[in-house]
C-alpha cells in the first residue's frame, strides 16, 4: 500500500554519510528563511543531529503546516546535538543584497554552534542551495537540500519557525502592515499598506520597487 502524504519515507542520511566517510565527524545542516519578504530579517539556522537520527515527519519546512513545523521545532531543539539560529537585518540586506545577507546569516549560525554546546564544533557544513561563500569550515551545497538532507531540513524548520515568530513581534510593533498574516511577503494587501502608510523601519528599502 502506498504511503500517504503524512507517511512520507524518512529523509535519507546518504548525503551526511558520504561526508562522514571522508573523515568528518560533526556535520551541520544550514538553511535560511525569509529571502523574499519586503520586511524583516533573513533568518538562518545550523543544526547538528545525532548521526542516523530519524525524526518522523521531518521534511522541507515549506511542505509542512505551521502546526507541524512548531511540533518539529520542539523535537529538533530537544534532540539535536547542537543548533544555533542567527539573522541578518533589513539594514544589512539593503547594504549588501539579499544573497550576501543570507550567506552572512548562515555563517553566523554555523559560527554560533559551539556557544550552544561546549563539546560540539561543526567541522563540515551542508548548505541548502547552490552558493556557499565565506565559511571557515569545509562546505557542500545541496540544491533542494531541505527535502533531501535531514540536517538541512531540521535547519529549515528552525529558521522558518523563528522567522514566523519574529513576524508576530513585528506585527505587534507595526499592526497596520499585517505582518502576522503575510509574514512580510509581497502580497497585494502588504504592498497597499506600504503605499498607504509608507515603509516602516523594518522594511527592506531595496525591495520596495513598486513605490
């Protein structure tokens, strides 16, 4: 009988295992959330999972409901050997562009890993996407990695949940923009609010080409 959507095959450890076979011991997955929104930071996470750990339901954060992501967030932070979450601000995005800011946030997350667990320092990073720049440890890019690698998938969930929670704080500070609903993405309602009220301090000025 075929598996249902809720019973997907668990993500394979094939990518991580190939890195372990080269002699590395602490492989982290790294991903970001929030490249497309008009406002707020881009958030990145880095996660080192115990080798071979299977977390039921773990997948690309974009393929999961908010409720499922929240539940998996709690499992990941409990079971990970180490994790860290970092960001690059809207001001940094405007200054160095979104790709460079995404790289900056991911580097910050990877470099913060030892602060969360005194005995774990990543010696290799799996980076979601096709760009890896400026890391102090060896890396491997994995296109679509959040749907292939458990380590990257875990990072994608921590980054997405953290950013969504930040959007609730943004909404409380600037309720006229509706951040809680659209999470900063360029919906028609969001763009209309920016036209009506002007940008707030959290908006990425370089993203507001429609004004």
